[in-house]
C-alpha cells in the first residue's frame, strides 16, 4: 500500500511529546504535504527539544521548523505558545527556497 500512514505521523508526534511540559492546541494539514502544529509549553527548551527529536525522523518528516515561540501572560505553568511547520516525507513538493 503506497498511501501515507497518518497513524504513524500522529504516533510519532505523540511519542516525542514531553507530557506535562507541552500540549497541542491545533494541528492543521493540507494536501501539499505540510502540517502545522500549534500548542503551549512550559519553556523554550521543551519546544526546541521536541523539534530536534522530530527532525531525527527523516522517514516521516522532510523538514521540521519552529515558526515561533512567544511568551504569554498566563498564571499557569504553560508560559509559551509555539507553532511548528512540518513537511511530510513523500507528500507534496519541497518548498522553494
């Protein structure tokens, strides 16, 4: 079967998620092979480590880039909003540089 296995993608995201330090608020996909993940984290380092771990999964992800990490005024432990852009291996075309 040559279809993309979405379950593998979501399992990879979940397996690299540092529970208790970050969570997702939105996941958008499109038919050009790109995925945007938004969420909240306790600190910048947690987001950076998550991106680094996803970048190691070359069989799933062609490119993983942190679009932004911003500080939010929230009384809880989650002080950072983040957005990550992912290009999925084998789907769509590589973005022009």
